[in-house]
């Protein structure tokens, strides 16, 4: 497993969680956009042991970590297995433990607009909104449902306008910001469906992409 990621008090760290089954160019695009728009010092990809909202388990954690590391290489992005290390399965649990372990670090929870649309189903979702700023990145097909979601309505007074996105990491929770982006339509489920990642009948994993994404300009 990876070591513990490094962050010091005063830094702003974006957290992008998910199964990354597999990681793909859409994740890379979201990461680069979030770092730029929200002025984040670092972003951690938190590759989860499993998604409690999904019935079928993902590919082995070691395989997903290796593939994510091969795809995303950036001096300010770290691929982590921190949820496996912490022994947590739900986002609120993970965030509580991270805030205790990294005092003074400003964490920002990053998610797609599709997740905001069903955020009220997450365990302790109100605790998340009340304790961690949330950055929402929207691709065209998910914008309307997210804007009128239950969570968006409940916390409408805490929303920062998109032109103030750079302030999100330094804002006291509850605070969230909705940013429209021309995101890639690629999804992990589509990659699995066309057999470009892992067949769950014991067949070998096939590499999604051998191209590494490297940047030092954002």
C-alpha cells in the first residue's frame, strides 16, 4: 500500500474519492480543473476499498491503485489508499479521521454533479456539508438535476458563486461551489462495459491507457 500522504497546516487539499474502477481521462480532467478553479495546493485521489452504494465489488485495490498511478502523474496529485489504511467505508467517517490526523489542513471535498443529485442519500451527508467545503464539478448532462437536488436546496444560502470558486478552500463550512465544465463523457462503467478494464470472471485485467498525464502548469 501507499504511504500516508503529506500535508501541512495552512495548505488546501482537495479530496477526490471513488472506486476508480478504472481511473480514466475524465478523472484527470476533473482533477486539473479543480486544482485550477478552486486554487488547491494538492489533490489526493482516494481510491476506496469498495463503494457501499454499489452492489458489485470493484477490481482489486492494488490493481486500481497501479492503474491510477500509471495514468495520473503530477507533482501536486497523490494517489492514495487512505481509506483502507483508516479502515473507513463512508465519506463522513473518512473526513472526520483526516481532520483529526491533519490539524490545520483545509480539506475540500470534490465531487461530480451527479453525486450532488443523490448526496442526501449518503451517510451523515449534513455533517459533511457542515464541516468540509464542497466543490462540485458539473458536466452538461448532470447540471439541472444537481442544481435542484435536495442538498442544493437545503444549503442554497451556503453556495459560493462560480466566480468566487478560488475562495472555497479558505471558506468556513458550510460552503460549496458549483462549477460548470465541459467534462469528458467517458465513465468507468462504460470502460468496463466494453471490456477494456476487468472482466469479473477471473480473466486478466486489460490496460485502459498506457499514456501518462503529466503537468506542472496548474
